[in-house]
């Protein structure tokens, strides 16, 4: 036997829920995008593949295998998504670099 449709989660509304627990009147789609996706270009996936191929999946800092594609100059510090600013980096070097960038970011906010 089919399940009865649930009611809208909005207080006092008795309409059947159609999307994510809300009726058509009360459902509001998510319109705010993350900060990451506001600066990320549409061809980011293609750029990442091309950088991995160019760098042969080797860390630009130490030469070990590295699949992470990182901005040499962070976007927060004026870096771009240009191929010359992107490079492969290993997990260990990425953690060190990210910690240094986070520290600089905290200093900028003071």
C-alpha cells in the first residue's frame, strides 16, 4: 500500500509536502553559493586535470607523488586560477603550506 503524502513542515500549513518536507508555497531553494564556488571558474576540473598531467602528479615543493592541485599564491592573497599559479603538491607539503597561509590570514584580520 502506498504511503500517504506527508504534510508541509511549516507551522500551520496543511498542504502536502512536495520538496524537502515543504509544500510548493513554503519551499525556498538554496540560492547562496559557497565562497569557494564564487571564485572557482567553470573550467576548474579541466584545469586540475591539465596541471596533474603537466606536473606528472609530482609535488612542486619536494618532488614526491602529489595529487592535490594547489594555488602557489592563494586566491585570498591575490592569486589566480591561471595555469602558472597552479601546481601539484603532496599531502605533507600541503598541510605545512596551508598552516602558514592560515596564520597569515589570521594576521590580516587583526
